[in-house]
């Protein structure tokens, strides 16, 4: 009982700590609601949504309406400007503004982040990192035009800045400009041959474009650098399946599941691979997605593989009951087993989840079962 009382007291203490947030008005006029961790005439350190943000006292106008006292200027705090400027200002470095902007960015306050990145750029106009970070904040505000201008500027200022190419590649991919995205990922890889995420994103786009062989090259490179990323095995499994090597695809889906036991997509894709092992010549790719095989014709997989496929679908549905594709694939298995009641039940469940079901599969189920639903 005593331990429980202590726990309750601790929770109440935490609640009171976060409930007593102060209103901080900056000298710029910006307002922040946060917990003040430390306050004196030199520094004001706050806890903003769990991240520490530091201000000099001269940057803070008031806390809960109380004016903040500021220590006299020191030479170490003064910007290296003309004497008239030195006499009238304290200094915050561009690097400090960048760090502070990044802290706000990490908590989703993109307005405050952009304000600090702006200040960093004003002090240091050739600060490529500040442009890139400002672009990231702007894209989160759905201002793509400004974001791309900042990505371009970051690259112009530092042509060897691999992260800028990678981030601009992400932007291009989000706009459907996949050739441009691949070009930027390739440049990032040239600058940093160990850039795993650039390989992964490039491989994914290449896979989407139907070049499974080239995608496998990228995925193999990632595995040599880091062999513990589940998504790499999952995507390589798709690439191998697309090439007709279902056995290797099954092995890769299994490795993805080993690394991430709740990887529902890997379970469903492995189920499909088991299902189509015996009828590869009748399998074809879904042109809109690299995620899985779609097979319209009959299947001839052996009973053991069909049971494995059924088990994988069941596992995927157990992990995520709202994953519609698990029901769609399982309905195919029940159709093969001629268990029409269960097949229709899974189709209806997928429809409840607003999934788009291939009409040819529905027609096949209608013909086989002799009913419409």
C-alpha cells in the first residue's frame, strides 16, 4: 500500500509540474507556454513539451508578466560588429539559433523553428544547415515552394551536403517526381556510400518502376552495411517474387518477420508467395503497387503451402484486425479450399474496412460459390 501511495504521489507531482507552465514573452514578441527550469539574469532554460530549450535572459521580456532582469553585457556575449552595434546588443550565435530551432521542430512547433532558422541565416547567410532545416519546417507547413527554394540554396552553398540531396529527394518523391528523386538519392550515395536510407528510398522507387534487378542491388548493399533492417528484407522479398524467385522471396519475408514479429505486410506477402508457388506462370504484378502478387487464375500450391499461407494471414489479422489485405488474401485461400462461407465473410470484412477488392476475384468467387454474396 505504501508503494502505491508513493507512486500516486509521484504521478501527482508530474501532473503538477506540467500543469504549472508559465507564459514566456520573448523580446521579439513571440509567446511560449512552457515550464521554466532555470531563470537568472544570464539564462532562461525551459522545458518545452519534454525538450530543453535555452534562452539568454536578454532574449526574454517577461515570464508570467514579470520582467526578466538582464546581466550587464560582457565582451564574450557581443556580436563582432561595428562599435555602434556592439554598444547596443548582446549576441546569440547562428549555431545556437539552429539548435534551438531544431528543438522546436522536434516538437512540431514549426513557426518557432522557422523564426530561429531565420535568425541563424540572418547572422550567417551561407549557413547551409539552417536553410535545409528551414526547408524541412516549411514542408511540414505545406509550403513546398519555399521548402524547395531552401533545399536548392543549401545545395548551392554546399554541393557536397549529402543530407540536402536526400531531403530534396524526399520532396521530389512526395510530388511524384521519381526520376528527380532517384537522381538526388544517387548523388547522396555518391557523397556517402554508406547512406542506408538513400539506398532504401532509391531501391523502393526503382522497384515501383519495375526494375527488380536494380532494386535488389540496392537492397543487397544495405544489408552489407546493416543487416538488421526489416523493411530491406521485406522489399527485397517483393523484388525476388517479382522476378519469379518465390522461394527467396519467402526467405526474405521470413527474415523481416524474424526481425519484426509484428510485420503484418510481410506475413501477407509471404502468404501470397506460398499460395502462388505452384502457379507462377499465371501470376502477374499489380501495376499500381510493388507490395504483393495478384493472381487471378487458379492456384496449384500444395496443401502444406496453402496451410502456411492461411497461418500467415491469420497472424497478420491477429496483429492488426483492420488490415484489409489480410482478409482479401485469406478469402483467396478459403476459395481454394472451397470454404465459400468463410471466403465471403472475409470479403465482406474487407469491404467494411473500405478496401478496394479486385473485381475479377469477386467474379471468380461468385462463379465458384454459385451466389452473389
